[in-house]
C-alpha cells in the first residue's frame, strides 16, 4: 500500500533536522523518528482502504436485509389474504377444482413465507457480522495509531536538543506550523484526515407478525343436480 508523505509537516521538520545532524547518534535518533512517522502514515493509508471496503460490505448487507424484510412482508400479506378468502362461512359457491387450486396456492404461499423468513434471518446475520468486522477494524486502527503516536513522540523527544538547535522545537505554541513543531503538536497531530461516518447499526424493522392460523376444516356436501356445495350442517 503506497502513501504520499509529501507535505507532511512533521516529516518535513525531521528532514530539516536530519540535514543538520553532525553526529551518528543524532542521525540515528532522527532517522528512527522519521521511520516511525512513515509507519504511522502507512498504517493510516492501509486503514483507509480497508475501512472503505468494510463499510461498503456493511452497506450492502443492510440493503439485502431491507429487501428480504420487504419480501417477508409481501409473502405474509399474501398468505393472510388466502387464508381469509378460504375461511368464509355460509354457502360456498366454489367448485371443487377451485378449492383444490386455493389449497395449492396456500401451500405455495406458506413455503414462500418460510423461505423469506430464512432469508431475513440470514441477511440479519450478515449485517451483524459486517458491523462487527467494521468496529473491530476501527478499534484496531485506534490502538495502532495511539501506540505509534506515543513512540513517535518519544523518538522526537530524544531528538529535542537537535530540534532546539535547528529551531524546530517550541514548547509554547498553538496551531500547526510547517516550519516549527512543538512538543504538544507532535503529541496531538497525527495527520489522520480520514472521514469515518458513525457505524452504529440503525434499528432494523422487525419482521411482520405471523399470518393468522388456518380456519378449522369445514366439510362440504355436493349436490350433483345443482352443482353447488353446502356445509354438512346445513340442509339444501
């Protein structure tokens, strides 16, 4: 992973100090601070790329979960409508083929609902896993940055005498300067300009309630002459 260190204030300052180092000890100390700073910038570049990929994965998982939830709602509504259509009392005017077709439609609707519920459960797991990966990535990055910033600060403190001689060290200053950097700025400035949106999981819509139970079976009596169906407990 390549990164662009050009224009980094701290590296520019350390580079100027290295050019004026007169002893091997000073050069080693400045070179260590430079390498630590470069390592930090490299880690930030890697994190930016990885974070973007994980963020996209999380967004896709959320979208898939929304689609599966919509499908579950549609299938639940369809099954509820079929059950309600077949539960009417009184004289039923449906012929036997129509009853068989309705029964098959109900069975297919139940199977579709079960499949949609399975998809909702699966996509919800995908959302949780993607969010966990995203949060772990950010936590790991924060720990690495904190460690590298401390190490860089200590390395710069070891170069304090050289930085003071070159005018690159000030103890009382506010704001970032491309020419001089204080101990406070070395500690607080890390050059991390990565914009990271909040990743707390938004509330996901709850699954729709299960469809009403099927009505109790009601037998029918056929009248061959009239071609009609009558309930068993009702005289033609």
